[in-house]
């Protein structure tokens, strides 16, 4: 069995379902490309549950480690750049805020079995790091605009 995902078109699953599903014996998951929507990932229920349990265990261990002793937070702060290299662009107080928010969000997401909020939080912090990595962009975004540009339109109404 390969650790790599196999990729097929969704139509292949529809038209040759037995042959396509048999590929799950060789790969932990199938990436299904769709013409009219987001790609999908197909895996077995056993593998999905195994993945969920591993993420849950890692989350609980990280949360317990971060809260165990005062020195544990320093350890977490030391290892963050290894896991998230873009953290190096954040100001020191933001690195600490990111660490606290990461642990709290992972713990909360694990409690409801939905990691979407963790992914969103990581994306937001990475974008903050990207801004801090570009001095011109940072200056433009933090400069006093001296004007009120009025209410922001609801993005749902712009689509």
C-alpha cells in the first residue's frame, strides 16, 4: 500500500465504481477531481476514524503539555518556528498570542470534532506573518488613513 493518494476523475468513480473503489486497497485515499465543484477525498470509514483519533490525541497532548508547567509554554514557543516557519515574521507578542490561540482552538475544535476553525485560524495567522514580512505592505496597512471610508459592504451581497 502506498502512502500517496491516488487521483481520479469523479466520472471514473461513477462509470467504473468497482475498479475505482478497489484502488483504496492500494492507497489510503482517493482524490476525486470534479469539473463542477471542489475536489473530494474518498477514504474508508476505518481510516477516517484512525486519522480523527490521531489528531485528537495529538491535540490533547499539546494542550496538556502547554498547560502543565510555566516552562512548557516556552518549549512550545521554541518549537513553533519548526512547525510553522512563517512564525519568524510575527512580532514576539504575536507569537505568544498565536501559541495560546492555537492550543485553545485545537482543544475546542477537537471537542466538537470539526477542525475547520483550526484551519481558518492558521490561515489568518499566516496572512498576518506575510504582512509583517513585507515592510511596504505593513506600513501601508498600519498607516493612519486620516479618513473614514464609510461602512464596509457585506461581502455576501457583492457576490
